[in-house]
C-alpha cells in the first residue's frame, strides 16, 4: 500500500496547487468565456507571479536550509521571522505595482487602465506571505494536514473563480474571489504561527536569512524568469486573445517538472559525498525517469489537439501547438549536469549559464515571434533551455573532466529524443493538413 511520506505530501500539495489553475482554465473554456476576457485573468495571475517568484523561492529555500540546524526555540523564531520577511517584501512589491500600474506597467493592462495590476498587487500582498503555511506543516510533519489544506484551498479557489462567470459577472469578480481566498490563507498562517512559532521579531535573524537567501534569489531570478519573459513578449506584441491562447499552451508536464526538480535536489548530497558513486546513481536513476516520461510525452504530442478540443474547447486547439513545443523541454529537462556542479559547489557556472540562457531566450523569442508568431516564442525558450544544459555539460567535461556518458545513458536518451522529435514533426504535419478538424 502507498505510504504517505513527508516529502511526497508536499509534492502532492504542489500538484494540487498546479491543478487549481488548470481547472479554472478548463472551466473558463467550457463556459465559453471570450479569449480576450480569459487573457485579462491570465494577466492578473502572471503579474503577481512575475514580481515575486524569485524572492519567494529564495527566502523559503534559505529557511529550509537553516531550520534543521536550530534548537526548538530557534526554530519557532525562524518560522515567524521568515513570515515577517515575506510580508514586508510582499508589501513593497504591492506598493510598486500600485505606483506604476498606469505608467511603466500600463502595457500589461491595455484595457482596464491599470486596475488589473492593482488587483494583482492586492492578491500578491495577501497570498505570498501565506506560502509559509504549507512549509510550517511540512517542517512539523503534518502530512495529512498539508493535503487537506491544499485540497480545501484548491476547491475554494476554483469555486470563487468559476461562480462569477456562471452568474455572468465581470471577470474582476473572479479576481476578487481569489483575493478573498488569499485573505483566508493568510489568516490560517497566523493560526499556524500561533501554534508552532514564537512571535519574537529578530532583526539579526532577518539579516542572516536575507544574506543567505540573496544568492538563491539572484540565481532563481535569472534561471526562472523565462516563463515571465515569454509572457511579457506576448503581452507587448499581441492582444489579450492571443495571450490567452499562449498561456493555455505554455505548460510543461507538471508531474515531470516536480519530479525532475525534486530528483535533481535529492541527488546533490550523493554527488557531494562521493562523486564517482553519485554519478553512477545519477545515471541509473535518471534513465528510469526516461522510461516513464518520454513515452508519456510522445503520446501527448500526438493527441494534444484532441485533448485541447475536449478538455478546453474548440477555440483553444491552436494552443496545442504551443503545448507541443513545451513538451519538447523533456529532452533537456532529463539531463542533470546542474546537479553535479551544485554537488561540487561550483554554482558560479550555474549563474553564468542562466544569464546566457536568458539573453538567448529573449533574443530568439523576439526574433522568432516576428517570423512565425506565438510558436516562435515557445521555440526560442526550447532552444535556450537546450543551450543551458549543453553549456553545463561542456563545463563538466572541459573544466572538470566529467564525461557525459558518466552520468547520461546515451543510447536510450538519443533514441527517446529522436522519437520525441519525430512525434512532434508528425503532430505538426497532422495539424497542418487539418487531420484534427472534425
């Protein structure tokens, strides 16, 4: 029987959170909400994530790294002071959005005179500090509570977003609903802090946490900004209808994304402890991931137009082209040169690679968008991400003498990659000849 672990409960929580907005998107499509209106809602979500994903992740990750080393009283102080840090930075970010909603950020909200940006600021202010909740439960090994909390907030979010559309209310009411859920989440955070934390503001702990998290924030900002850069390019070049089409298509396999990231992080101690044994384990276990996720990706590549037609609606079949390009990210995603560099504590190369990736991504996405439209933006992201992994593989080989076949099982990877590209080509051909027009 399946035994729920502390880590798997957090992974399931993340899947539930991801599925929340997928379900909202499906609901909007099934209710035949105009694509331009859906684009406004997607803009609301994009803005709040764009200005917070890097510092949120950096602060949370630094908290997770220092928490186990503290005694019980210090752990309580860490939880509260991390929450305060999140709250303070969220306030600053919300104020910045408010101040620039009708000037520098006006291109994000072409139709509502900055009101979407302002609503995103309110949502960010309430929602982001509440992210401490699941990690309080995680660190205190409340496995079932994490899943209950995730399920309740997910169901509530879907309900408050979909109900106004059913009642023919403006899309802003869906945003108001998510803000109310965020308010409930932050109230629950105070409840958890009262139970598991010590309300003792410690400026020294604040500074230590920020100092530790700053390199992480910078690295995450550079490496994780591709999604938001692509969104900004779409917003700048296209209208809200095309933005909705792009956002519905620009999705990787969520299970692969979570498992690959968790696997990469989990292998770092093995690499650090014994490089030779760690490389062998990395090679064997990454091959097992290939056997699971490459076949699934190939099936999705061939069936995505049907999936988009019946899961979303006829209006979003074009999004399957974007989705298929993003599915190609499995090829670089199942390579883990970054794990080796991190295990050897050579993280400077990760930052260099991330900077080069972003420059390449922006350049290619803008150029290809002008040539082939929305798919060009996704294709630019794929090429840039492949470059990122090739660069780090090159660093491992030329700088540290670690050969690729030492941690990559070459034949299965090449065969799976070729099969995936072939399936992508077939899917594009079938779409071009109108095979799915029924």
